[in-house]
C-alpha cells in the first residue's frame, strides 16, 4: 500500500463532486511543506507532510469516495524477463522501473505531491569535509529489515548495505547502467569505477 500510494484504482464511477473534493484535498496537501529546520545536531527531518488519510481497515476516504488498499501489484510483461531486467542496481530500462520501484525502497522517495520525503531514511544533514566538499549523511529508520517476496524477514538492513550496493554498481565487471548515478555525485567514484583506486 505504501509503495502504490500514487495509484488509485476504483470499481465505481467518481462523480463530479467527488472529483472536485479529491482535487481540493490534493491541492491543500500539496501546499503542506516539510519542516526543514535542523535539530540541535543538524539533522533535517524527512517526514512526509502530505500523508494519505488514515486507513480504516484496508480503506480510506477522500472527498466522499472510498478507496480500498490492495497489497499487491500486477502488471503484464510483453517480453521475456531476464534476470538482469529486474536488477535495479544494473538495469536502466524505464519499462522495468515500474516493477522494481514497487519491490525496493531507497533512502528517499517522492510523495504523491512530488516532494522528497523519507523512505528508508528518517532524516539527513549536509556538512563539509576538510577540503570543502559537501558530505550528505542519512539516518536510517529503526528496525529496517530485508524481506523476501513473501514478506519473510531475512536480515537487518544497515548503512553497510548501501556501501555494498555502490561498490556493486561501480564494479565494471557488473556492467551496471546506473554507474553514472554514483560517479556523478560521489567524489572518487569515477576513479574507483575505472579501477584506478580501491
């Protein structure tokens, strides 16, 4: 439900009044801006200022229209799926992103209004190193777990997992199409990718 919050499927027609009420609720929520005031330690919250209405059971109501939340995602593929197609650390096909976007979370995500909010991260801070380079730090939410496709916990998710992911992407042997997402933002990443540093 959390990953599919931007997708609304309804089995009944929405009246003009309901559409207007939903639009009004959207516009009101869009103007809610996150608080970017750092705390005493410099951390800025990534809390979502535009949360969905409260769930009642597996349903929520907006503008008098009731929506049921389904904890599933179905999509037809028009071609064969190879293992590399669903490796989000490697694949850059936009066609596949609808699949793996609904299978994994990143540090941040966009809420339904397009604002950047926390996914796996609860806050961040920006500092400078001795050379004046920006250093972005993210504080992970407590209790994060790796799970399989049935929701069974497989282990704790830690900051080291993000480091390992970056190393995987930057290992030329893996031929990742997403390496430029790291080399463009992390100092020394391009040299690492080219094998000039370890």
